[in-house]
C-alpha cells in the first residue's frame, strides 16, 4: 500500500485526524494524498501529506486522474451528509473512477479500517508467497 487518497469535509476533518493518529503504525511507508483544505488540516497537526488543489478547485478531479493512472491504492473520503456542494458531480466521478479501476474506497471509519487491514494482510500474503516461490 503506497498511496492513500484522503478527503474530509470540514466537519469530518477532526475525525479523519483521530482515525490516522490511532493507526500511525499502519501508515509507516504510506503516502497520504489529500485535497487542499484536508491536506492543510492534517499538516497543521504534524502529518505529512501531498497537497492537491482544494476539492472545489479541481482537487477531486486531480485525485480521479491519479486513480485512473493506478497511483492510488485506497480512497478514504469522510463525507458530511449535510453538505450539498456545487461540485458534487466531481465527487460522483471520483467514486465512479474507483469502481471502474477497482480501487477500494471508504466513507466511514469502519470501512476504512477493513480496507487498510485487508490491504496489509494481502501484502503480507503476497510477500510470503514470493518468498515461498523463491
């Protein structure tokens, strides 16, 4: 697992930070990629993250392109269900790209946990298989 794209609506940013702080060991060697304000929020709390543009200024589209190029392993997008934004179409396109390119995505902590644990276990199994074959 190399790249996790992360996005959180404003109300969800503290929950995203807490999620990652509780799972710091899982993130060793992982690159976080985030839309503008999510990236800024995480950096203010001493987390290293690659900045994309803010969501409404093309950040969702930038991450969608990364998904289509195979540059994202997991998407975590904590959505505030009370927010309806003009750029909602960009969000739908991002989720559709994840589905088309078989990139797992999570919209809450429970599914994010399962995706990350599953990815860690998958990598361990692949490594064991490679070692066994050599």
